[in-house]
């Protein structure tokens, strides 16, 4: 009877999207966040469409190629919480081996415990050998390091597959050992499957997340110029160090970080005709958790080391601040002229 009433309710009322679920139920704890309290998607509004794509009927794959400091882990947690609570599913969450156990212990478990409706549903099982199992009504969540993914996928099917930091998964030319392809294969039973891949990119030509992004809708987070109102992405080349401002690519006028970030942004796709595979790219200039002055400071140190022959710091800066791949032959182009 209860299942019938639930179906009637969802027929009469619009389906709850991931962002709405998070705004309604998610709480951030002091142990896991510098900003504890009720979740508010408007704190980082670019997160809304990414989360909602993970519950959109038209979308099958979601690709996020991003910088650090944009709240990527929180997106994963919100999607997991939604599919435990609102749309119970068989879920696989796969991370690099070195991150899987820590993610489960320090991020996933506290999130579940902080939300009463999740805590009463989830039955945790003993975590061992890098595998975390959680049962809940009509579903199951397996969190695992990619090195053990073949075990997790043996004779199992999943409706939702989340893969974080895929550029740190080992590359395999052998189809039988390609865990990403195997994971996708295990979702074929479900017509409403969701395959979500996230990562900061690494090396040009080797980056899996860049390859996936280039085959997607290729959406960039854009904001209107405070002066002329024309939409454009945040671009490092237009940052002026002297007064920490960014110039408009259309009218050429410079505005402060505060003025740019007060404007309502939106995602603009280069390939809007691609509906089944949504791809999002965003850099740290859009983040509310790191100031442009800090990004400039990190760049200056990276540039100093680059001039002295050490490109490691600059490579990390390009990956984690710009959310772009590193091209060794173009190292000189990373040097910023203020």
C-alpha cells in the first residue's frame, strides 16, 4: 500500500531533483566542513545544474572536469544521499585506492549520520580491505578503491556509478582490465542509469576526464560582465594582478572579483545538441572558497619555480586552479604577463 501511495505522490507532484533534496535535507558538520550548517546550493550556484543533471531523465552520463576548491566531493555526497533517500538504487562509488577508505570514513559516514532520514535507513556493514558496504531499503551502496573494482562488479549490476578522480585510475589498453568500461557495462540493465565521472585533469593526451569532456555537451560556467552584461567564462588571461580584477572580453572594462561574483551565472554549452552526455568545466576563479589574490599568489610561486627550471608546481597549478591539462611543450605560455 505504501509503495502505491509513493507512486501516486510522485505522479501528482514534480520529481525532486538532487539540488532540491540537498537544500531540504543536507547538513554540513563541523568535522567535515569549514561552513557547518544547513546546505545552501546558492553558496556555489554552479553546483545546481551539475547535481540536477545526475537526476535528469534525459541525461545518462555526467562529466565534471574541474579545478580543486569547487566543492566536488560535496556534489558526490549529495548525489549519493539523494539516491539512498529519494530514489533507492544500486550504487557503486569508485575512487583511487588511496582515497576510498578515507572518503568512506571521513566524509560519507558523517554525512549519513548527520541526516536523520538517511541514518534510519542505512544499515552499515563491516568495512574491510578498502570496501565499504551499506544496505538500505530497495538499494545498496558499495564504496571501493578502483583496484578492487573487478571484485565489486563481479556478478553485480548498478543503476548509479560514481567515479571520482578518474585521471588517477590506472590506464589499461586491455578491455578486461579497464575498470571504467567494466563499470559502464554493469549499468546496461537500467534504462535510467547514471554514470558520473569527475576529476581534476592531468597531462594533455593522457587525461581521461578531458577526453570524456570533449565528447560531451562541453558546458562552461559563464557570468555577465558587470559593465556590459555579456556572458563569458572566468579566464586567467584576463586577470590583472595589480588590482586583482578581471577584464571583460567584450567591452574591455575591468571589474573586481566581488562585482563579477555578484552576477547570476549560467552554464553555456558548446555542443548543446548532446543531451545524453552532459559535460561541465569550471576553474577555481569561480569558487567562493578561494580568493583571486590567493590564486595569484600560488601562480607567482609556480612561475618562480618554472623560471628556475622546475615545472612541477606550475603543472599542479594548471591542473588544480584552472582545471586544465598540462602541456609540457607549452610551458612558456603559462607565464602570465600582468
